[in-house]
């Protein structure tokens, strides 16, 4: 499982490196609920627990729910209405 952690007290123009015993990861900018955060994706639970102790906030469940809702909205928007084509008008040209 991939864990998503954020901090709002970091400079977004910089990239930070998170290092724990089992994992090493770089941060990226993440937009969530209308705010920009310094985001971190971790793969192991022990690295997640260490990041929480250091001051990161875990938003994995909230972020996944928001992504599911957003994808459902996109699916609804993707289905366009069927357009009915009008038959072509026959041209009336005189034959010689």
C-alpha cells in the first residue's frame, strides 16, 4: 500500500528528501482541497509511522476518497449526448 503524507510548513519551490531505515523518498507538490502542500509518497508502514512522528500528516484515506469521487464525476461528463445526423440534401443539377 502506498501512503500519502503532507506538510504545509515547507517551501513548495524546494524538493526535500525523506530518509528512514527502510525507505528514501523525495517530496513533490500536491494539491488537495484547494491548497498546495509538500507531499510525500511512502511504501512501508514503518516509514509512514516515522514520518508522522517527525511531523508529517497522513491524508491517504481522504485523498483516495476524493480521487474516487473525482473519477466518478469525470465518467459522467465523458458520456456525450448522441447527435442525430441530418440526411444530406440532394443537389438538383440539370443533366444535359
